[in-house]
C-alpha cells in the first residue's frame, strides 16, 4: 500500500508539491532534502554560517549536509525506516549560485565549474560519512544548473527499506568499477538490485581507455563509447550479483548537453544492448558529469530479481504517446510501476497549442501549464493500463530548463495528487537540453500498484 507522510521538521509548505516521504512495497522514498528555509528564504540557521563570521563558524557545505541528513532521518523514522536501510541515494549539487548568469551555449563547463563541483562533492562525502557508516547505498551525485534554493550547495534523496519489510539488504563491491567515493556499486534488496551511478572511468587516469576516441582524426564518437563502456561495467557488476541483463526494469541515463546532442549515437548502443524488450528509461539532462572530467554519461539501473518477487511486465497502451527512442512506456515490477521520461509533447514534438501559447502569451507562461497538463494525461493513461492511478505516484523528479517557469509549474503540478503528494525534487537543467529541445519540462516518476 502507498502511504504518505508529511513530517514535522522535514515537511514543505503548501505551495511546494511534495510530501516528506512516501512508502510503497518494502521501501520508503524521501523527498529531495536540503538546508533550505522554505519560509524565509535562504538557509535555516542550523545550515548556515554566521553572516559576520563566514570562515570561522563551521564548514558551509557540511552544515547543509548535516541539516539535510537530519531531515532525511526524521522523515524516514516517521515512515518506519532509517538511514541504515538505504539502498539507493541521489545527490544533487548546483552549478550556478544566486543570480550568476547561465551560459546557454556553453559546450564545455568543466574549465569554469570543475573546482567548485569538486569543492562541494568532497565536503559532501565527508559529511555523508558522519551518517552512513557502512553498507552505503548505491549512489549518484550529479551537477545541475540550479537547485530550488540559490543558497543550497546540496540536496539528497534516499530510497530505504522499511524496518518491518522482512527484507535484508546486501551491499557489494566489484573490481570492474572501484569508486573512490566509498559507496556501494550495487545493493540487493528484496525484489530488485540497485546499481550505483556508473561512469566510464578507471578511477585513475580519467576516462576509461575503452571510452576514449582518437583526437587527431575524424573517427569515433566519445558519447557512444562512454555509453557502451558504462553499460559494460554495469552489466558485469549486476550479473556478478546473480541478476540477468534481460531483467533490467528501469534505467536512468544522465547526459550532458554534449551527450544530448549525440543521442542518436546513444540509441544505436541501446538497441545493441537490448534488441528486444528494453527497459523503461528516463533521460535526465545534467550540467556535467562530476565523477570524471569531460565525461558526458552516467547511468544507473534497477534490475528485477524474479526469485524474490521482482517480476517484469512491459506496459503499453495506445491511449498514451509512443515513447521516444528505443524504450517502452513503462515496466511494472512487483509493487511498483517504472515509467520512461515524460515530456509535455505530442507525437510530433512540442504540441502546436504549447507553441501557440509560448508565442502568443509568453509572459503568462501558459505554455508551461499546457506541458504539465499533457504530462498528467499521458501518465494517467499509462497508469490506468497498468491497473493503477496517477494518484498513486510515490516519487517524482522534475527537470525544468529555466527556473523562471518554476512558479507556474509548482502551481499546476500537484493537481492530480488528491490522495497525498509524491516525494519529490525539482531541478534546473541546462537550456534546451531535453530529448525534445523545445520542451521546457521533463519528469521521471515511480508509481505504486
């Protein structure tokens, strides 16, 4: 059953369409937590350095990390879970702070932002280690353009086992992918195996030799090579855990703007990996790949374990849009429905109505409301075909290519969720970085059966 918890000390105001934590099946899904002050703006006092003593009143990143984990722990405890039960964790850090101008055409942000990404990630990992001591969750840490609060350096969201689920987790390592960050490369828990976010690196020299292409001739596609090498490493790791590649139910594919531009080459690799019956897939546009300099691809997968109740059923309905690329509308596995990327589009791209509203009423932002409406309708049709409802959504990640659209999005996004809001996070991605560049919003969802 799906249960929604709005927990004092880890809750959100009415205008922010997220619950603290939602449970479904054997898991608790938290919202994306930070040190943001949703009442007064900025950061809550516990997460902020003293204004007059910026260098001697605590580490600015670690203060935020501790507040984020306090909120996570508070939410999970109320839902009957814990930090120790964590199986999959996502962390998000911003590229642009405050009113710093974005660079819409910037092709290579690493020269400008790499050291800041490193500063935040390094301090975050040290702060994380105060709370996650052993058997750490499978992990992704991604740079986005902006987080909800311009003052925030980090947001964290966790999937954790319920204490009464009767399931134990097993975290493991594998020498094909030996991360320096101290996280688990995979976690087995009941119906599924969760992989970490894999990148095409050897953790010594940068990009893995298999993912490098000659720089002196016009031959090779680095994005395709990264994708192929990353999937190779994940497959070896998952199969070493006894999981079958054909049982992958959901893939999240993080791509930089350069990665998005090379999406046709990625699709060719995808079709080779899963010629038939591919998994559901969410494509998430990111500002960079923080784990390897000049990388463009990070991937994590969820794999069903049939012997533990993780069956795999592809969902399709003619009442919903045909998915983009080599994927499916959704995959049901056990108590959850995993959907592919949702965009506010029609079969030809951004809908004619949204284009007309963008051109005719640009300041009203009604084209944003139109895209939200189309996402709701498409998700509702897929959920109905699977035997569930959009109201049973447990987890949402929303990606906007311009936070100027955030107020209209937040006003309209929560409309279908009359039985409690999903646990959510909302992020600013690079401009024109969705699969359909004209679209302003993409959404990744998990729904309870």
